């Protein structure tokens, strides 16, 4: 199993803090003060102590950024499974920091592992070239109205050979036909566009058109999965307020340096 997927493996949750496989010691201690931890719930004698310890731990290890609706765990405060996942995220992204998109789920390592597994599944493989995956990511984000993610993956696209003309088109085009891509790539971009504009309208003919252009089943699957992944990521970013909390992501601002 690749390292980025290890977080998805089954791990028994802590009985004291079920969203975290490795509970902080003070929370675990609170759950044992009133007896067994094997069957506690919100009505058990241990619950008030667990709740207080959990709130205290979250207050001490998380930050609230203006405009973002969920607490984020800073890298220097990460512990246990979250700290492990943070290291895996930096390895997968090649960045010296953990992007804020991942930190949105940092207080629940099980969810963070899912986000990482999806991201790593797309960007950790070589079925499609990296520049095409970044184009699909940025274009899907444009269609979904998530400028935060458009900026992030436009920066990545520029790092993997995307031309200025292509980057401008991603920002300004309204249809796949306006993108400056070759004849082989166009049917694939038309297919992934439909994932955002109306996936239920995708037909066998759409797949067959991409296949006729020379795309394999594996390549078309990865392209569609990438578009689906960013439909999820875009909504996570916007629903939690991250997308509207800043003008551009930390990754997009790397282009200013």
C-alpha cells in the first residue's frame, strides 16, 4: 500500500475520542475516571469529563482563522495521527507546508485521511500526465465557482509546463471549446466539463468520443475521477468558508515570490 493511502487503513478509534485514533492522554484519562471506556456515550458518567477535556485540547491545539468556520490544527501543534498525515501531505504535494485545504479536516484524522487518499490517488499516479491533471483540477474549479482552487491549481499547472495562454483561458473561458488544447485533448476536456455542468447528461457517446481520440479506459477513468474529486474539494473549501476567507491561497501566492 502506498504511503499516502495508509491513513485509509482500518484503525480502531480511541473509545475516549472516536474521531481520533490516538487520543490525547488527558482525554483518555478523563474517560477512565468514571469506569470502563468500552461503552461510554453521551449519557455515561464519564461524558462530562471527556467533553471538557476534548474542548480544552481543541482550544489549546487549534486556531480559528477569520472567515473559516472550522478550527484548524497548526503544524507545530499536530499530534499523533494528524502529525503523521501532515508529513504524508507534504510528501505528496511536494510543498514545505500543509495546504489549508487539508487542514480543514485536521481535527478529525479519519476525514483527513480520506481527503489525502483521494488527492494522492490522483496526483500520486502516472496514468495521466501531471499537467493534464492540473488542467482538469483548475478547470473543474472554475466551472464550480471556486476561485481559491482555481488559483491553487493554476499555480501547479504553471509549474508543470502550462502556458500563459492556457492559464488565461482557464480563468476566462466559459466552455471547454475555448481552451487552447489539441484535438486529442479536447474530447477529454469536454467529458470532464460535463461532470460539473451536468454529470447525469453524460452519455456513452461522450465516452466513445474521448476513446476515439486515443484515450484509454484507465486514462478516462482518472480524468473523470479527478473532476469528481474537485467537485468534492471545491465544496469543502467553500462550505467551510476557506474559499472566501482570503483572496488567494498560500499556494497561489507562491507565484509572487
